[in-house]
C-alpha cells in the first residue's frame, strides 16, 4: 500500500490527479490538501507527494518550494518522494534543490503522468526493499542486525569498522564498533553504499550534496571524497538515484 498525498490549492487539479493515480492500478491511499499549512499540520507521513509549486491559500504564505524545503529539513519524519506539479517550466531546475523525483507541467499530460508515476513507484519500492536489508555484526558478544536504512556511513579505524547510525533513543547505539574489513563491506553493500575514500563507505540514500573533495550528508556530516574515487562515486550515485 503506497500512501500518496496531493497538495494543490485548486480542487479541480487535485481531483484530476486523483483520477490519474487511480488509472495506474496501484494499491494506494490518497489524501488531498489545499495548502502547505494543512499538509504540515496533518501529521501524516506519505510515500509520494504531488506538490504544486505555486501554492496559495496558506496563512503562513508558504509556497510549494518552501514546503518542500521544510519537509527535507525534518529528518525525523518519513521523507516522501516528491513530484512537482507546476504551470511554469521555469521552476524545473529548482526541483533538484530538494531532490524531487520529477515534475509535471499543467495541463498534465496523461502519458507523461504515467511515466513519472512509474519512476516514483520504482523508487519507493526500491527504498522499501533497502529498509528490509540489514547488516549482521558481532557486537557486545552477540549477533546484532543493523538496518542499512539506519546507517549514515562507516569508517575504517585500524582493524575495526565504526558504524554511524540514526538511532535517537540510545546514544550508545549511534556509534557501533566491530571487527571487519572495509573492502569486504564495500563488496557486500554494493549498490546501497559507495567507497568514497580508503577509510569511508557512505550510504547513498543520505548524500545531500557533493563537490570534488567533499560529501555532505543529510544530517550535516561532512566526509572527504578522494580524487581517485570521485568518478566512481558519481557513477554509483547517479545509478542509485535512477
């Protein structure tokens, strides 16, 4: 079951998008919102969000792009795949700033909708599969399964690997150490993690931005990017995003 939200201040557009979603024969739950305030105050978490860039009818004055940036800054919530719906193509490039999966220009073409929806659905299913995957480590004298989705990155320190996780409830579990070789982990986790330096493996899901020398993660951590790993990283990241 995919949870889908449509946030647009025009009721006829919301109804039209709902009808197009129904035509995709996907098991889903659809919620409609008329403003950014209404969406953000609902407390609902969604897998997919169709978002109008030129949102009005909001007491806060927040438009769709502002809403998307707010969502991306809220690390504690489930991050939806975002598809922008806009009447102007000039906003297309802004979509990359908030890691949007795609965009649709009004009036929405049915074939284009099907293509973008299919791509978003594949991304959602891929991420769901990743969340089910786990790394089993020897920790505190026992086997412990660590969800790959819970790991920001791994660092090699001598004969040990340090895993930096998203665990918020227990500080002791945010940094896990165990004996392993980073080369073997690189091979085992290929497709989800990428070796960006001789001492670092990064979870591609949490890459926020990068330059030729550095990667910044969604939690703000900055990691060195080796010049020898740069091209391989870019290729791996683009494959992952697709």
